[in-house]
C-alpha cells in the first residue's frame, strides 16, 4: 500500500580512518604493562554510501513482495514485506534496493506495533490502521526507528525511504512545528547513515534548503500535479537523484518537464503495484 501524507508539508556519515599512535612513558594509565604504548590499528572504514545520481530509472512497488521482472537499476520496496532473499535476488540482477519504512505514523499491521507507547499515537492519517506519531518524543522514537533500520541493514538493503516526514503540516493531534520536523528528520538521516544506508527525503519540499545536506536523494509524489517540481532542483544541482511519481497526471503531460529537470519520473497507480509507465 502507498503511504502518503497530506499536501501541507549531506550530513553524510563519513568513515573516519585516523591512525592513533599513543606515545606514553611507563607507569601511566594508558600504559598498564609498564612498557611503551603500542600504536593501534586504524578502524576499518564503513562501506561507502550509495549516492544515486539524477536520471536513474526506478521501480516503486509497495504492494506485496517485489516482482523482479522490471528491468531498471533501482527498486524501492517494502522493508517488512520483503526478506533478505528478495533483496539478494534483486542484487544478483544488478539492482540497488531501497527499503520503504514508515517513520511518521504507527501502523497496526506491523510486527513491532506493540513496541510503540500509546502516548505516541495521535490522529488517524487517513490510511486504515495508521496514526500519526508524536515526533517531539525523539528519545522514545529513536530506538524504535533504529530497530527498523537495523532490519533494513540486516536484509541487505542499500538505502532507506522514510515515509511521512512532514507531519508538522498535517492535523496530527500534536502541536508539531517545522523545528520539530527538522530535528526528527535529521535524526532519521543520522540513523540511516550510522548503518551504512543512504537515505531519501520524502516530499517535505519546504525544508529542502535545510535538509539537502543530510539526505542522499529525494522521493516525491505528484510535484507535477501541484506545480512543485522546480522546488526539487537543489537535489539535482547537488548531483542527487529525485525519484518521482504521478498518479492522476498521465506521463505524456509531465515527462518532457521531468527530463528537462533531470527527475527520475514515472506514472504509477495509487496502490503501487508492479504496473508503471516511465518517462
């Protein structure tokens, strides 16, 4: 199922490789054996983050397990509904794979639903079984999201698509502000990068100037329908892909503009099954 918010709307983790050479005289705390301290080996660098470039073709399928038959270099699929074997099959075919995870709403149909304290749950977001989360409660939400991103990493995904990161522009039941959303979205990006996963900014167009450096690509719904595609240009200018879909506007009406802007665009049906019409 598609998860989409209402219309109201890189800090890239760098692998540190510092060679530590401690030179201490005998008898100090860092020299317990009384001899001269030995240099330590440099830490192993983290795997390089995948940084998708503008123009990559992609498939977005959130309805059921991934169908690998679409010949594109990037797949975006549901992190819970697909297992490590599904991700590995796509990798063997030469695809990069993005893990869809809802980070802004509680979902009654997920296996970790009971881990969320009831106090975090707000109003319905319009999708059955979903309620907005109180993103001000970062200390409570962080470990929950870390476990979800651990799942994405452990299944072998290359990146994460965190959904519903613009709750501040919706009726959530909480007095959320743009500042709350910025803090939460930056935390989400940090969690992904700490696990060696790239991360995409989903919608949230007004905060692109503040969040461009923290996110490695963008995912957008319906910018053509709402006349907003120009607002995604900072991602393209930074050499970062914008994966874009339209539902109500046919491809023939937006593809020329998408190509001009450098967007990775396609027409999809709202249920986000296998069907697609790419630009």
